[in-house]
C-alpha cells in the first residue's frame, strides 16, 4: 500500500506521483487540500517522517505570516497546519517501509 498526500498544482508533487507510478506503485492519492489529514494524522505523518512541525510547514505561504507563526511552538504549528492545510509541505508519501516528505524527491527511494 502506497499513499501520497498530493497537490496537483505542485510540480514536486506531480513528479513524485509519477515516480511512484514508474516504480510500479498504484498509490492512493489524497488531495490534502480537499481532504486534509486530521491534526493527529498530520502529527503522525510528520513524526514518522522524522521531521519536526517546523520542518514540515510551508513558511512562504501568506497565511504563515498572517498568523504570526515565526515563533510558534510545535503544537501551535500543528494546529495551524490542521486548520490551514495549505501550510502543509508536500508531498508526504507513506509505504509499508515508512513515511517521507519528498523534498527532495529522491528521499522517497528510501521507502520504495
């Protein structure tokens, strides 16, 4: 089973999806802006990928500055990402071998 938390407008996400398909995977595609993960699911994805919430948040999104998240705690960052999924960095890929944030895309090789 392979799952990708995907944003079709993102070239990295599209390229990662293609990489999975080229590797013979038929991933479950979750467009996380339409079907966002719960806060608990998000915390699990981030933890399982070996990241902190700060490493998994998109700091260049306007809402990041609007919410004043520069000095936020990990818990506050998780709350913000759960409430504003545009803040979630992408794509996250989950396989039976683990979870990775595909930045760079090659990091997914570790779990294929």
